[in-house]
């Protein structure tokens, strides 16, 4: 028997061959990120502004604009570089693992730590981590499409080569690693799997918005230029006004705020166990209307524990929780010695041997390598002092018929002396169909229809108490053939396991209901078990009938309790499924392939669907769902690669929290975009009013003053709004419609009306300050008024519909810091002599400050009134 490599040998081989990973050829370098800053059209507008300044002899303006230009470029570079590093760290969180034999024990290690000579243990759904030679195989088939393009799975036998990057789609095997990393077949064509990051629709929308604003600036400049020439205004004055308009129309802080909001938002979600694999998922999460969630491990804890056993016409209760091999057996409330019950011991031996899981102790803690259901079966056997390792020595395994979702059963073949022993376990109804006899006491009797009905009734009673139930059977044979292995079995009994709902699931489902999100349970378990769990978590109330407008009696029958089984699903054509899909709450005894039908039916009804999955057969449904959610703990590599999001804890509440965060991220982007554009429109309208009503010589703000507001005073609040914590009420409204733009009718009305009001107030302050006497004083007062509006209305933009007094002023600490910094920098440029000269300001007295702050506060009141008007209108 090959015991695998020693730890010392592994270290030597890692040093010799390196880690089992592909070297990335197309990393984003710092130079590429820096050069990428110049691809921003807003940067080129500022560059043009600096050229105009030099052309008209405003060299101070020229150097300050150049400084601000490089400030924006460097700041953008730093944040994008940080975002890139953050994304790299997120990718490292989800690292593939593999099972190997080392020093005689099966161990789960990171795939990158595999070395040539390792013994791999591979099962259905596993992604092969390295090139290897098969040394043992059971019904092995491998999908090699990534290498060959051939969609048909390839059958592999002992001695065949299997390759890194391909996937086991059927059967299991042991394989000896022959090549790792860049020496694998996949490594030699590594360029084929380099990922290319694409811009999401949201990024495209923001880029398009920036171009539209730049176009508005260009058109405004052309109009002003023509108007000025027509009026006979000197070219220098015209260019100064055009420069001011160009700078005013461009939201310099928009790209940076977007980058920060998305990257830090995704990092925040990762800390909450939701790994977003694609930026698009962040946008789509906020639009989800239906969550189709697996029961086992997602809604429930995936901590299977055997609670009851039916055997020999008796029901035994079993104590103990988790994987601790301690517990007792009771019958009718009386503790019994399991070894006094012959058929109970035979059943326990059967479920321990017909099993691929391993129970191990690490540091005093017991854990399972393999399927939790199989782990629970091993544990209950140990409670009768029946250890799998000892049983396998007495009854060595010589064959196996593997479990598949279609077969719903598993069989192993063992040998003792000249006799074969066959043990089977699976769905009770499936096992019963394979049984011809039943073992009672020391006799084997024929299993008739009445006995089968009685067993199925007990199975149903267990399931109604939220137990997951398996049937167990066996037989002895002197010879076996592939056809007779699972024929004429002897029924032994039922094993009932409980997997309790996770903490917080019921509350998360209630939050979904409030947020207009329908939750559907999808499970391979028995219908009664699924219904019992669904009732516990509040998916539906007992005896509650589904309200539907369906008149078809056949379809009405399916919807009597909101539960549809896989076999019933097969009786419905696609049109029939579509007509009732919105009324179905639970899908039971569903195979993975049927998930795709469910997703497609919901999507045709206009829903945005999030679907969970963990197996290789779940991949089509995950890929076709709007949000495919793979399990990080029990999920296969193929499921993770087909997904948009990975749950690190496999927890349903994490999905709901991710949707909440997705909504918050989009809402924050909506807030700071509206905030920035309202500010830019204010400046454009203000300059236009000054030119039209007072003339070119009375420009309310100079380009440098506008640039200071747009760059320093608006940037921090925009970033702070982008990182605003999610509001409690965010899950109390329906999902956002897909494709909905940022500037909706409501938002556009708010932005334009607010910009018009603020520009009018600022212009009145300009007029009141009498620019004919001191243009510097008038511009200083306008500057102070607009900065005051920035300070007051920044808080108001924490919600585009609710009053600031309802959502709170002090919840966003970063926003408070931004306001403090703005206030200090404003006082510096107005009162420090050196900065006064640069920006052409003059100090203000108390009376002048009262005028400025009154005007600024009026904008705060106006926005509250506008939001109240829009709430009442809705």
C-alpha cells in the first residue's frame, strides 16, 4: 500500500519543482495604472484649461491647474493601485484545495502545495489540480473540454493520464501526480486561461455620463465664444469665461469616487463571507427579486446528526450532537445496549461500510472529511463502538456503485472469506424498490406491499418532523454481476438525521419579504422534510393555501401546498411551469439539472434570479442565473467557476446581507453622482447668469476658484457618500429595476431644481455684495456661499428621498471629517495672505459671513422641501 509522501520529501520537491500554480503573464503593472489615468477625458479638459491659461497670460492659473491636474492623476493612481491590490487579495481568499495521501493519511491541502509524486483522491465534481496517472478508478469520466474543446466526457481507466484544469464528472479515482504548475499540459497553454477584466454596465454608464458632461462644456464654450465675439468682448475675457465653464461642467471627482466605492464595497462584502467574482454582480445584486436557495448547508447548518433509527419494527432514539462519537441508544425511553440488538448492529455496520467519509480527531476536536450526511452515519456507528477502519479490515471493499443525483442511492461490495456482502443506502422509496425481502429478528421474510406502505408511512412521519431519512439494505451473494448487484436486496431499516436551520435564517427571510424578494427552497430531500424545515423558517404557514388565478385543475393540484417535487416537475411542460412558477415555495426531490428549468421559468416571468449550487451538475443553472452563488465550503471547483459570487460560510443569511450591501453600493453611487452633478450644474448656471445679466467682466467665480471647489471641496464628501453605511430601511423597498439609470426622472428633477435654486441664491449673493465696488469681495462671498452649500447639502445627500433628520446626521463619521476639512481649507484660502493672492480672495466680516451662510442654509431647507414634495407625490 502506498502511504504517500513524507512532509520532508514534500518540502524538498516544492524547492525543486516550485508551487503548483500558473505564472500570470498579464499582471496590471503600476506603469499601466499610471498611464491609464490619462485615458480620462476629464484630465484632458483640465489640460486644455491649463493651455488656455498660459495662452492668455494667466501663469499663476496655469501652474495651479497643472498642480491640481497632477494631484488628480496621482490620487487616482494611488486609489486604483490600492483597488488592484485589494482585488488580488480577494482572489487569494478563494484558493482551491485537494485531498492527498501523505504519511498514510488522507489530508486536505491547498492545491498549490501539491508536488510530483503526491497521491490524489478525486471524486465527482473535483477539478483536477495537476497532471496525474490514474492508479485506481471506479466508473471514472473526465470533462476535458478546457483542453480539447470536446464536450463529451472521456472515460478513464487505470494507467490513463488525467490533466490539470479538467474536471471529474463521474466516478472517483486515486492518481499519482506526474507534473505540476507550468509543467502541466495546461501550464504550457497558460495564456488560454488568463482572465480579462471588462468594464461593467455601471462603469460604462459613468464613463458615458462624463463624456456627455464634457460635451455640454464644449458646446457651452462654443456658444459663449460666439456670443462674446458678437458683443465685441476681448478674446482674453472670452477664453477666461470659456475656461470657467469648462471647469464648472466637469465632475472631476466622479471616476475616483466610483473606483473607491466599488473596490472597497467588494472588500467589505468579502469580510462578511461573500466573495464577488465579477463586478457586474455588485450591480445585479441590488435588483434580485428571487433567491432559489439549497436547503442543506445553506438554510440549514449542514451538521447532520442521526436522531432516530427504525429497524426490526422498533424505533431507537440516539443522543449526541455534532461529530463527537459519544451518545446513547434508547427504545421507548429506556437506554439499551446496541450490541443486544442484532439487526441494529447489522444496520450500523452497513451504513459505516457503505460510506466514503472519514472521521478524524484533530487537537481534541472531531471532524469529517467528506459528505456531512455520510459523516453522521459513521458517527452513529461509533456510538456503538463500531469503527469504520476496523470494519473495513474485517470486510474489505472490492467494488462500488457510486451515488448520483439520478440514482439516489449508493452501493458498496465487500468480501469476507468466499462470500460477498453488498450494502446499499439511499432514498427510502428507491431502496424499497430494490428490496424483495426484509430482515426481522433472526428471520428474513418476503417484503410485501403492505409492509412497504407501512415503512413509507414511518418515513413520512420522520420527514414531517424535519428529519432527513435514508433507507438501508444489504444482501449476501456467492457471485456478483453488474446486473444483479442491486437486485433482490434485504431491507434493514431507516436512519433519520436532523439538520437544524441556521441561526438568523428566519429573520433573513422576513427581511427578504419586506424587500420584495421571494425566497424559494430547492432541495433533493424528501417533500415532507422540506416542508417541515420551510415551516420552521417561515416560508409558509401550515395549511396556508397558495392564492393563484390559475383555473387549470391539473395545475391547481400542484399548488395545493406550494410544494412541487422533481417527479411532478417532469410532468409539466415549460409553459405550464411558467404559469405557476411564481406560486411555488419549495421544490423537493429535485435533481441539479432541473434547477436550470426553474431559473429559466422565473427569468421569463421577468424576475432577477439568484440561484445557489455546489455540485458539478449545478453549473448550468449557476451560469444562467442572474446571480450564480456557489458554496465555498462544500462547493466543487466547477460550481465556483460558473458563479458570480462565492459564499465562504455557505450561509443563507450571507446571501441576504450581500444583497443588502449590493443595494447600498448602488444607492451610494446614485447619491454621490447626483451630488456632484448638482454642484456642477450650479456653477454652470451661475456663470451663465453672470454673463447674460451682468456681462463678461463680472464673472461670479474664476476658473481657479471653481477648480478648487470641484477638486478639494467636493472630492472628500463624494467619497464619504460612496462609503455611506447601508440604511436599515434599504431592505424595506422593492428591488431596483434592471437597466435603471442613475439619473432617473426623480433624480433628474431633484438635481436640476436644486442646481437652479443654488445658482440663483449664489447669484443674488453676488449682486448683493456689489461687484462694481469690489469684484474680489463679491467672488469671495459667492465662493463662501457655494462651499457652505457643499457643507450643508452633503448631509442631505445621504438620502435622495428621506429627510436627513430621519436617517441621522452623525452616522457617517467620514462625512463629518470631510466637512471639517472643507471648513478649514476654506478659511485658509480666504484668510492666509499667500493663498489670498493666488485665489484672488479678500477677508470677510461677520455680517458678510451671515449673508453667505444664510444663503447656503436656504439650499439645505430647499432640498428638504423638494424631497418632501416628491415623497407626497409618490
